[in-house]
C-alpha cells in the first residue's frame, strides 16, 4: 500500500468556521501546491465548497488550482 499523500485534496470539508482568520488555510494550500510543483507534480481540489472557491477567487489564487466535482475525473487528470 502506498503511504504517500494523495495529490487530490477534498476541500468540501473546509468551511468558514474551519479556516483560521489569519489565512493560514490558504497559505497551507499554496505551500502544498508549491511543494508538489517543485517535485514535478501538482494537486487538485476535489469538491471545493462555495466558500473555498469564493475565498480563493477573492485573493486571486483560484486560477492556480484545478478543481473537480468528480473523483474519477480528478484521478484521471493525472494520467
């Protein structure tokens, strides 16, 4: 079994209440994306909540992330 982290992040569980007020949630996503790209990879956001999409759009970062509503399509996008 592969114990490496999944490159697909299910963000539907991220809500207004779970994001810290200091934007560390956004910082975490950007750090994960940067680390993945430095290693020749990428990440995908799976089923991002409306709040997540609005927040990333508001700070001008939504265009950095590929989002999917379907798990199979997200996985297939890596192949």
